[in-house]
């Protein structure tokens, strides 16, 4: 086996190095996207099977290699079935990075409307969840939302989230320069990821794991402002830090 390894390295060239670097970047990027999701452990399991397959091939373990070879025949189908959400997210991320700018490119005025709304809700300790759509359509991940088609406006948003309002429960979705949906309920993240966070925070994490949207959460208990991006929750934002983060995502 040692001689085989030496022989392989003796034929190692610049093209092989580039090949390995590309594969490493792809797998590393995929792992970053699915880290913390329900598919992460399955990905680790598949990686271990791949390592065992290499070892079996090097050691010429006939029976084990036979089983692994037949398993690999269905591996692509298994990956598509198990990681369909993550694959969709990877492709969306790649597509969005290839564009020079997002279709959703808010101007300063709209950003101010969102920030002023969130700060007002925070001061009044009114719970709220706002999802800002980017490349992925959020409508594919929500059941029976209430359609709205109006420009982003602080007074309208405050009215929607006022306790007792028919649209108070659930999230508001902003797409382009419009409020497009209200009373949206998102899928919560897997049980392994549950934390002391409230339902709004968990819903914000869940939708950002499934899409590339940015969500803003106002806690009903404390009035604190949080933001969720790519499944990560950023807590304790104020007016300026919220504005800067929105700007950093071209929102």
C-alpha cells in the first residue's frame, strides 16, 4: 500500500493540485451551508463511507468493496433526496454571487422605513418578524399567507404588528420595494437546534436555513432586536448596527 501511495505522488502534477483545490473549495462551501442543519450529520456519515471506500480499495477488501461499489451506484440519488433543500440553497447562492447586484436593491429611503419601524417596535416591546426576500422566493416555503401589495411604509408595518391586528401573528415579507405578504408562518429548525429562543427567533432561523433571505426579529418580552442570516442569529442590535448590517447585504 505504501508503494502505491508513493507511486501516486510521483505522478502528481499541477493539474492534480488544481483539481484537489477545486474539490476542497466545493465540499468546504457545502459543509458551511449545511452546518447546523439536520443534514449535517448525514453529510458526515456519507463522508465516512467515502473514506471507508478508499481504505477498502487500497487494502483490496473484496467483500467490503463489493458492497460499497453497489452502494455508490445509488449515492447520487440518495444525495439529491437527502439534501434537496441544501442543494437548492447552494445553487441559489452560486447564482446570486455570479450577479453583479441583487434584483432586490433597496434604496436608502426603504432601508430607513424598515429600521425606523423595527426601532419603534423595539421601544414599545411589540413582537415582530420581518423577512426580506433576496434571490429565493419565500412564497415557496409558507402556507396560506395573506397577500399584500403595498410600498414599504413605517405606518403600515406598525399597523400590521399592532397587538390585536388580524395580521399581527406571523411574519411580514418584503420583496423589492413592497410588502408582499403578511401572516406568514415558517418552518422551525430541527429539534437538535432548538434553544431558549422564542418561536419568532426560531422561525427566523428556520427560513434563513431554507432560503437566502434576511430576517429581523423584535422580541415581545425584551424588545431586543435580532437578525438571522444563513441560519445564524445575531442578537442585540441597535439602530446603527441594524442599518449597517442591512447595507452590508445590499439591502
